[in-house]
């Protein structure tokens, strides 16, 4: 596997996405002049469910397909699709709902400093059918974004430790949103999803929670903008006017308390998830590896980090220690590609620079 393939594609995709934004703006602006329509009204097309769906496909799937065609890359090795199993599905679904308050807490904090464009977008969506909202907010992002980040890009970092691969994946995922308000919580989700895919070797371990998290926000948004106003007008105004803090701070405090209460349950579920998949996946590797094998195949790339320094014996996995014995089972890490993410490559620097410039221009405008 060539170095920097993940960051190289990320740079290509980010440039593509920014060009797509400017091209759509230019086309809509031109159409507004031709048909004598207000420019702001023309740009509102991008804030419709169909506009969001089109942007997701144009910004993520189009560059991915073009990149893979140009480089003649096969599909399967870049998109792990092992079966999750019933226990994994139950744990992932539970974590998806339990993580919701934490993501809302992070989003609430960043909203104090940056404009929450997502909330404004969801408000404009309320005039459309809910099923269309759900496709735009949950279905399309879960598929398009996960195929790119936890699929293609993560497959390019399989020779690195999972910690480093997950961090860079989360960073790329956060920057690709091109939104400072979303940066913190998308970074956290990117790291979490990367670990889930790594341990299950299944892209569905990221698509499923991504859909649930976004879908829950769509449901809450529908309730907040359709059902809640009457309740808020009647009861909440008196409550909040009697408090010495603003509505936003009070909401953050409440969500923070809920997140704190749920944290032990989340920790237990994550521990069970890693424990379940660590031993299950390791047994498959042990049956497949011989001393002369190199692990470049798709289903060997998502090896738990602990398995790189252990080998299987009749009594269970044993750590590598002592003098070298040519007749003994060899540790798995000796057969892994040995590249390490030892330095930031120029493509990653390019991605960061473009994101910073775009963020600065957004703030100034």
C-alpha cells in the first residue's frame, strides 16, 4: 500500500467539494439573472432536502468514484462488509441513542461561539414531508460520508495503529464538513465510528449509528418546530425568565447532567463491544496466518491492535516475549506492513490549510 493515499484523496475531495459549492452558487446566480429571480431566493434551493441530497452525492460519491476509476482500484478491499451479528447490532443501536446527549452537549457549547447552520437548515426543512427530511438528514449522509471516511479513507490507514488512524479519520471527517460549529462533535463521531469499523471490519458499524444519530435529530427537530412551540409558549417562558442564566446555558447544563449520568452505561457498552469483537476477530486471524504470509488482504486489515503482539496457542493468546524461536508461532505484527504515521505529510498539511482558509473566509463574510 502506497503512503499518503488517504490524505491525497482527502485533499482531492476537499478541493472538489469547495469547487462544487462555488459552481452551484455560480449556476444558481446565473439562472437568477436569466429568469429575473432574487439571488437569495435562488440560493435557497441548496437549503432544500433535494439540494442537500444532491450536494452529498456530488461532494462525496462523485469524487470517490472518479478517483477509484482513475486509479483502477477495486471496490471490495476498500469497503469492509463483514456481518455484524446480533450482539454488535444491539450494542451499536444502544450506543447510538446514548451518545446523543453528549453530541448535543458538544454542539450546544460550540453554538455559543459559532452560528448553528444545521439548526437553521432543519428549521427550513419543516415545510417538506418528513420522509424527505429523513432521507436528506439521515439516509444520504450515513451512506455517502461513511463510504468515503470509514470505507475508502480508513482502508488506506490500516497499516497504522488504530489510535492514529482513528484520530486522522476524525480530523478529516470534521474538516470536510467545512463548518466550525460542527467541527468538535463530528471529530468525536469520526473517531468513534473509525474504532467501530476497525473492530467489526464492517462499514455497517458506522452507517447504522450515523443514521440513528442523524435520524434522531430529524425527529427531535420535527417535534421542536412543529409540536413544541405551543408547550414552550405556555410553560417554558415563565420558567426561564425566573432563572439568572440564558436559555442556551440552561439547556447545556441540563444536557450535561444527562450526559454525565449516562457516561457509566456508555463506558460499559463500549468495553463489552471491544471485548466481544477482539476475541472473535482474533480467532479468525489465527486460522488464516502462516509464518510467511503478509497481511494485505481485505479481511486481515482490520486487526485489533493487541493481536499484532500476540499469537494463538492451545491455551489462548500469548504475548511475544523471550528469545526468538523459529519453530514457534510468529507474532502477527511481523507480517503486517510496517509503515507508521511518523510525520504529517504534505497532503494532510494541504487539507488543513484549505480548511483554515475556508473557515476564515466564512467568518469574514
